[in-house]
């Protein structure tokens, strides 16, 4: 399910970090202290999974992250 701009700032953090998926490999990681960062999952040439940080929300908007 794709994320909507309105639900990103409204999401509250509980006792564990939260990963909100936007579909495919893009996700928003919300840490315990409330910081939000965009992460993109990809597969390296050796077949292992990895993630790349695209920046923090709201500096990098949902539109730019997509």
C-alpha cells in the first residue's frame, strides 16, 4: 500500500522503530526519537540485500523519494 503525505507526520512512535513501506523497495524508517529517514532496498551484484539512505523527511519529500 502506498504512503500518503498526510500519514507520515501523524504516525507516532511506540516502543520499537517503525518501517512504513511505500511499495516495491522504498520505505520510511521512523526511529524511537522520532527522526524519519527514507531507505531504498536493493540487491548488490553479489546477490546480497542492502539499503541506501535517500535522506530525512521532511527535507526529502515523499514525491522526491519516489
